[in-house]
């Protein structure tokens, strides 16, 4: 009895471990009076064979991508009409998530542009162009001057921010 169970469990184990055998069956598409019918056998004179791609796990991710034409070689006329590349901003890149957080907190950090500072603090009436472009913001709490914020720019970007008590 023990030998019989061992052989049976061995057979079951081999069947489970074996790769699945798949038969590639043909699928046919036919148009009938009731509409379109799909079948495993030709269903009329107008039966079309449908190609079904293998959808098993594995393979390449590029299998389902459409084929794009190869880029044509660029001649001198196309190169002349193309717009020149725009220079990169001298300001550091602030990703959109962090930028939204700073703007929601009305916070200015190093590397922001003038437009981003205006979105965070609003427009200022005090701008000093020399010796370094400086914007001054006044924060008032309960009608009293609470804090002065100095935003220093270099090349259009925030170089530093100073908070001072009056």
C-alpha cells in the first residue's frame, strides 16, 4: 500500500511540475444573418482565420507595441527650419510635488524662479535692483508688522531667503 501511494504521489508530482501542454486551436470568424460568429471550425464559405497571439506570461514587453517607421534621415533643409534648442533655465529643477507643497505653504526656497516666488508670496511693492536684486515682503499679524522677508535673486533665481524681525 505504501509503495502504491508513493508511485501515485510521484506521478501527481510529475504532472504538476510538467509544463502545461497547450494545443494551438484555430479560430474562425464568420458573418451570419445573426451577426458575427466565432467558432473552432469553419462556419461557412466566408470563414476567416483569426490569428490569436500567445498571451502566456514571459517573453518580451515589446511584443504588443506597434511598429513605427524608422526616422528619415534629416536633410539640411529640415535642419534649417527646425527651431533651435532652448537654453536650460539657470534655476535648479524643483519637481512638481515639492513645488506644489512649497506653494501651498507659502514657502520660498533656493532655486525658485521669480514667477514661482510671486505664486508663493504674491507681488511685492519693494524691489531693490542693486547691488543684488532683492524683493522685500512684510508679514503683518493682527495689524502689527511681524516679520520682513528678503528674497535675493541671482540670474533670475532665488539665491537665498532671509527672515528678519523688524
